[in-house]
């Protein structure tokens, strides 16, 4: 199990996501960003818009996924 923060995933806060894989924490961050948008949190809006753009342009966004998963793989187990 590893821990990564909202900030490490491009967001503005220090909420921690725990997971076994990069995909798992990316999904958790996506959910968190949706919830913050629904709550009207302006600080998370740019990160939410970036994430939306990634779903719309998956090919263009491959680099981000690869870099994020690599960064997650390099985190220490906790
Ligand atoms: Zn956050």
C-alpha cells in the first residue's frame, strides 16, 4: 500500500489517497476532484478541468498517465 496526495496528482490540497496501483489512486483523485467541484471548491477547479480534458483526449494525455504511474511506482511502500 502506498500513499499519494492530491497535490502530488496536480491538485491543491494535501488529502491522501492510498492504493496499490497508480490507476487506483488516479481514480480516487478523479472522484475527489468531482466531489470538490460539486461542493463548489474553486481551488480544485483547474485540476478538475485538467482531469476532464485528459478523459476527452486520452492519447494526448498518455504522457501524464505514464509519468504519474511512474511517480507512484517510485514511492516507498508504507
Ligand atoms: Zn484535493
